[in-house]
């Protein structure tokens, strides 16, 4: 083999063995706080990745909460996902196509890209030229499921038409003439023919995705390294009512874990594969029925009809009574926020840290006096056998040279030594160790092509 071919192979090995440094994709909380179920374990019982937004001016300059559209506020950053959203204005039921940001403007899906997005980028709106249409999952990420008409944080997203449909970039796999849209009256998705006119809200940025995807842990669990969630691989095949589904997930003992729960609507949507149908999910989740699966999220204006996802095509279901019987796929992971407890900021859920690099662990101290203990689990939180710091001041920061060993199921635990009841855990995240081998088998076909016969 000649020298050029060797260099090409070396280059590809580097590309496929180096993770994206900012890989992270935690699922934002739904925001639901009211209780609609008698059984413990509904959406409002958990606060994980609570919504957090920052108003921004041109070039991403952070603005105060009272900043106005007239005073230079042009974008809103979602601090959980890293996405930056275009702001709308002048919602008065009158189109004004001379103003790209007029809230009442509608477009066909093609014109959304070829006209609206193209003009935003040509004008370098906000100082950027990488605006795009959001995916359906990205649109759902800003839905506020504790509100209605509109189901969105209006402080940060003014000018949202509650009864209208907003285009996504996601085509419907079993009907490519249609695309997914999102309606912000309640936060439901809907297929729309691409020739119809809908509203559009542009987006840019994001934190990037883990290069490792879905990992079969070999114990009837699957870890999604992008979101940092661990899933029940196969459901038990039984249809359950909503409250029975909540109880089933809460009581589930699987793979040595006892902290399973019913996923909220955003978490459940995160494992849909919208490029597929019948079922709309990765084949790693064997046995998935092309039918409805319950979420833990209630519909605020009709709480007898909880949210579910139809895994035939990945669309949500919002008009089925809680007494109906749907399937259950349980989930675990994420940092549950509890009043007065420590809160880990870094590493983030779904993040990737490289072995032997110096990383800074950060947390909210809650003004608890004394020192803390920092421990690491590499088995999803079953055991915390690796001591990062046996005792270090509770000052919110600790530098750590990441120890060797590849794991997709890392969990960090920080415990105040004088108030152990205020401990917190953060996970799942990945520690990547390139010496442990290439975690991306997708690189191999490319190498074989280069090697030839």
C-alpha cells in the first residue's frame, strides 16, 4: 500500500476516534408542575433539566430579562439545548413580508427554506448566517407543557401564534409529500402537506451530538449517549392504563436499577426515529409495537387525556382517555432537582469527557458549609467505587484529570460531608478513552474500501 493511502487511513482513524468536544444533548424538562395522577411518578414529580433561557442581542450578546424587542432583543438562547431562536414581532393578524420577523407571515415549506431562511442568512440576522428550519424534536423542545394557548414561555417567545402550525424540517417517512409541524396551542405535532402555508421560527446552533449513539448494555437496557438517558430495551408486551403505566415504571426493577420512571413526552419523543415508520424507532429497541406508548405528561386543558407517542410514525397522541391501554417503555437518568440539594452543572447529562484531560467539575453549593466528597460510577450509578475527591471544599469547582477507561454510563455523585442528605447525582455521561478501542464501528466500512481487495 502506498504512502498516500496510509495517510488517508490514518486521517480517517483520527476522525472516527475523536469525539465531538461539546457533545451534549440533555432533554429539557416539560415544565409541568401540577399534579393530575393519584399514583406517584407522573411528570410533575420530577424536575430534570428545568427550562432556562437568555435573551440575546446581535452577535449573541446576553441581555437582561427586561430587554425588549424595540431595545435590541433579537434572539433567545435555550440554555439547556444550546439552540438559539429567532424572535417574532408585531402579532396583529396582518402579514408583512417586508419584515422578515413579522409574526403573521406564513410560507409553504419550500419557501420557508428558499425565501425566509435564505433571506435571514443573506442579511446575517443577529450577526449569523447559519439559520435553518428546526427539526420537529427541536420545536417540541421549547413547548411549555404546563401552559396552554400558547404552550410556550411567552416571556422569551413573544409573537407565537397559538392556533397556527409551525413548519419543521422533518419529512414524514411514510408520506414524503407531508412534513411535520408543531401547534403551540397545546404542543401537538401534526402532518401538513408541504404546499400548505404555515408559520416558521428559525433556529441556529445547538450543542452537537454524541458520536456514539445508542448502546446496547446487554442487560435489556439501552443507553442513549446523546441524551444521557437509559431505556428499558423491551417492554413487557402488556397494555396498561395511564395510572397503571406510571406505577409499573415506578416499581420496575431491571438490570440492578430501582429508579425507573415513566418518560415525559419530550423524553419519549427523543427516541423516535422519524426517518422510519412501522415502527418509528431504531431496531435496537427490539419488539417495539407500531402503536401507542404512554408518557408521564398530562394535557393541561384536558388532564383526562395524557400525552402518548404512536410509534407507527412517531407522532404524538393527545386525544386518548387515560383509561385506554397503551404500552410502556421505562427510562432512568438525569439529575433530579430537589430543594436545597447540590446541583451539578458540569459534566452535563449526555456529555463526553476525554480520558486524561483536565476537566472542571462545577456545582451549585447551596451555601452548605464544609467539604464535599466527589465519587464516580461507571456502571450507571449502581456502584460509586471511584473516588475523585475524598474531601474538598464546597466551593463549586474542582479540577480533575479524567481517569482512564471507556464508559457510556458514567454518573457523578457529590455529597456534603456534614449534610449527606443534600447529595446529588448527575448522569449519564460518557468518558471516552481512545486507548480502549474505536467506539464507532461505522468507520470500518470506509477503511475496508480504502484497503480494497
